C-alpha cells in the first residue's frame, strides 16, 4: 500500500503544483520579509514563495488562533452575545516545517479535544496543510525535542531529495489531490527511497545544537531555587517576544471593549505573554509571579514539562533568535542540566 | 452537529442580594433558560465564570451544594473590575455565566469519613458548599468539625449560619470552632466567655489545640489563603492526617476556565498543573509535589 501514500514530484512541476493548491483555497506560503526574516503570507504565484527558508518569525499558529480577534459581539439593550460570522474562505498553508507541524498538533490537542474552540476547529477544517522538509541552521534543535520529523498533521509533505520531492500523503484530502493529478505525481523510481534515506541521514547528522530532554523535567524541578533564574530574570526585558514567536505558546487574554454608545461592543481574545508583569495578577492585587525571575522560571518549566504528554518546545529556536536581550533557551537549559556554568 | 463555543456565556438573573460585610455580598442568581438550569450540575468546590456585559468575567466559586432548589449562591468580594460592577447591580439585573469548571471536592470519596473543615476569610465560601453537601446527606458522613478564622465580627461571612452551627451544631454532630484576630472585638469576646473550648483569640491554626485527637479516617478540607494552607498542613501533619487526605482549593488568574489561556499554570517540569482544569481542588500531596502551588 506504500505506493498509494508515497509519490514523487519533480521540482520542475512546482508551479503546476502551486496552481493546484490555489484551486483548494488562498495559499499562504513563506515569503522573504525584510533582510533576514520570512513570513507566511498570501501568495498568488510560485515565484514569490521561498521554500528554502530557515524559519518564519511568527509561526503558522497565527492562521488558527489570530493574534487578536473578536470572539463575541454584544448588545446591552438586547442582552445578547453574538458569535461573529466566521469566514468560510478555504486556506492552504504551503511549506510548513516539521517543528511547526508538531506545534500545530499540540495546539489541536489543547483547542480541539476537551473544550472545542469553534474558531480553531473551523479554521483547521477549511485549511489544507502542505509540509516541507528543511535543514537545521545554527539555532535549530528539533532533533532533541523529537520534532524533526512529522508523521501526521498535514495533507501532503514534500521531502526534498535533490531534483525532486518525495511526497508523503497524510490525510484523505491529501490522497484526493494525488489521485486527481496522476500526471503530476509519479511512482517512486528505483533509487528514490535510498536517496531519501541518504538525505535524511545527512540532515540528522548536521544539527549543531542539542539538548537532552530525558530527565529535564526533574532537573527543572531540582533547580526551582537556583540562582540561574535570578541571573536571567535580571537580563530579561519582559517584552514577551519569546511568547509571540513560540509556535507552542498559546496563552491568551480576554477583554471586553465597549463602544462609545455604551451599548454595543465586543469581547476580544488576544495572544498574551507569561513574561508580562500582570500574567499572574489576581483581583485584590496579589500577584502569583511578581518578579521577572519567577516569570522566566515559569516559562522554562512550562516549556520543559510534558503537560500535554509531549514537550512544550519543538526546538525551532525562535525564542533564542528573536530575544532582544540575547537570552538563549539552550544556554539556560544546559545550565539547568548542570552541563555548563 | 452544532458546535457551541465553550467561551459563550448564558444569561442569569440576580434574584437576591444580601450585604454580608462592607466588601462582600451574598448574591443568588437563577438561569434565565430552564434548560441551562437543568444542564448545570455541579459539586462543591467548582467555580463559574461570572460576567457583566461590557465589563468582563471573573472566576467565582459556588458556595452551595446542589439541591432541587434552583438558585445558585455566590459570595462576591468587591476586589476588581468585574466584581465591582457586580456590586453595583440590583435584583432583576442580568449576569452571564459559564461553567461549572474545575474538579470540585470529591465528596463521594469522603463518604464514611470524618470531615475536618478549615476556613479562613473568603475561603469559607467553597467550604460552605461542602458543609451543605454533608448536612444534606448527614448519615453518609462521620463526625464533622468546622474551624473558621476571621479578623473580626464585622468581616465574618455567613454570620447567622455559622453562629447557628456554633451554638446548636452539636445536636447534629457538627462541632464549630471560631478564632478571631481583633482582640477588642466585643462579640467574639462574649462568645469566648461563653464557650472558651470553642472560641479563642488568634489565628485559625490555634484552634487545632482545642481539637480531639483525629485518626486516619479524617479528611481535611481547607479554604483560605495559601499561607493558611502551609501552616494548617503542619498542624494536620501533627494530628496524623496524611497529605493525600488534605484537600484545598486554590485561586489564580483565569481567563478561560478550560485549560487554554495559560494564566493559572503552576508547578515545574516534573509536575505542572492548570488550576482551572486540574484543580482548583488539590491535595496536600499535590502541593508538596508541585512547586509554587501554595
């Protein structure tokens, strides 16, 4: 049955593949953004797409939980909350890396399992996800977090094996695309699997950064009173950038905004950050995490925990890349493990 | 299948308001739609998100045990933006409810046990629900002791009810012990004069000196500030109540109530909990195992 779920796509056929994706919805793909960054943006032609990118600043989570969005509007006279009409626009996320796919799988666990978030659910249902393989740069450590390879959470996944892509099918929707376009997706050649394995092995051997995750949860617990937190708490600016760029951070705040007519308004949900001072503040003035060192400790324990039966970090390196105070995630975790001073 | 947003509240009407203290009101609410009423099944220790349209929502613990009676009783301290708005409402006004959330006290696991209830300040609100549950099913539980520590008579919550238990509780095997911090409080001085083996000046932990020895059949149920939990746990340890039989309810900032918004997270990599979903009721064992909990 492998033949059904593995195909080959020549790189010369990418523009045609892109056109097929366009038939399935608005395509969002990585494009160059400024000098060094990439960003998932709506694109209409393959030319603008940069499949050979290291990471986008903001992860694909933005497509499912918006940075800020109205969850209800209300009317005080009519005494009613109304869910805003959710768009029915079909979407395609093209070029998602394995780490970000793993992050989306965790978000799906949080937002879809016990209490199903209707917005998340609607967006996932009408979004087609196409993953793409990548090679590690100086910040990547997804091999350590077990997220360097994605086996689910996508419709199709393209493994770059040189002149062509090995295409992995991950869902019935993905299978349909393959079967509807037999001229585009061809059977595997004699050496394709060997070539795939060679590329994967080379990729796995090219990681420069690593962290031992086994037992890290206990090490974090043992380091609860460590000076490390004070040291980095003093350096932390409390800006919350690490939370915004983290593909697995999902804290949100909820706020009611009333219009100037004092009758209508909206309840807004927006991304929030555990590094901000009022994250642990309760009514009456007590703050459960008043100091920067308590907040940074909370963040690292959250990241290192197995709360959803998986680490809360996918090793994408974003928090270290974008921290304005140059706080390095692995540097702290390595100190926690006692590997360095 | 119609999917309902878990953050969507339902309407309820305020049917009764009583001023309890200068900052606390006793508020009874009734769901507008009878089906919301029927669906709303809860245990003592669970909480709701209570909202005022245009202002926001706040987590409020339910202070009753569920009975056929329809009203949901809440003790609301005017402490923040939302509770301040609730304090300005009148009978007949609308509020918005989501829930019930959290685990609540595992009352059915306590059947056959002696209950030692310890409350400090506003923490008495969820404890009241536990006591009601036990009194509604009196024969299914063993001896009941209620320890309640207050600053002074004016700040005492559920005054009439608790003084009723204090004076007459022995007849239904509920021994009530009271402590007060303000040594000039005339009412409490009077109570102490009448029953000095039940009412003393000091913190709630001082009341443990008045208790009969407890055995391993005791379950302790605590409601109060974290500092009270730390010292009460020490007293309970001396009495021989094991940590897995000490239950306490925690407060945290909460936006969602359903384990998504992240504000109530507590613990370390080894043991990390959402207070809203895994709690708000935890055992002393959880508190030892989860750093930063109390």
